[in-house]
């Protein structure tokens, strides 16, 4: 099993036990150290206490099993943030009912960017209500999708 998959499995089990969803795992080098970023989410938002508990539990597990092979690393645990691009079907499902900005590699009904309310998520497409018109967008055409932040 590769390192990222091993970390993802462990972090996913810890997050799930706390009622959280593992959203993403990033591992990269910063100078002599590695930085391990874990992103978790839940309906209603993630608290600082949630992040601290995941960090403590995961750190103990990674160190006990020597997953990082005695290499120095920094562990960061946070929520993904509103403006993070969607990466998984669960990202889309979590944001049904919100306004989204979807960029596509080919025009969908004449547009490369569709902005509107995410109404539905299927296995192969999403439905966005743009100006009162439902638009079906195939997932394989999407280059980037994220929440369209609106200030009242």
C-alpha cells in the first residue's frame, strides 16, 4: 500500500469514528520536513475542537505505527474551506442547495461557466438551476466546480 493511501485509510477511520468526513489528504515537502494536511468536514461545519481531536488521534497512530518512517513532519488538520474546488461526488452532494460556479472544458448550452444553484447530483452529471433554467452538466466535462460565495 502506498503512503498516501495508508494515511487516507487511517485518517478516514478516525474521522468517521468522530462523525466527520475525510475530505482530502495532501502530503508535500517543505524544506527538510514533510507537511501532511488533512481536511475534514461535517454538516454544520467543523469546530477547532474537532480538528484538534483528529490531529491528536492521527498523530498518535502515525507515530505508533511509524508511518512516516522516522521522517520529521508537520500535521495540519482543518476544514476544507468554502472556496475549495470540489474533488469528489461527496463534495457535490454536500453542497446541494448552494450556489456554485462550474467551469467546463466544452460549452454546455453555449456556456463554459455556469453559475447557479446546485439542484441535484447523479452518478454521471449534476443539475444546476441557472437563472430559472435547469442545466444538466456531465461530470466528465467539469474542469472545476466550487461554491459561489455570495455576500448579502
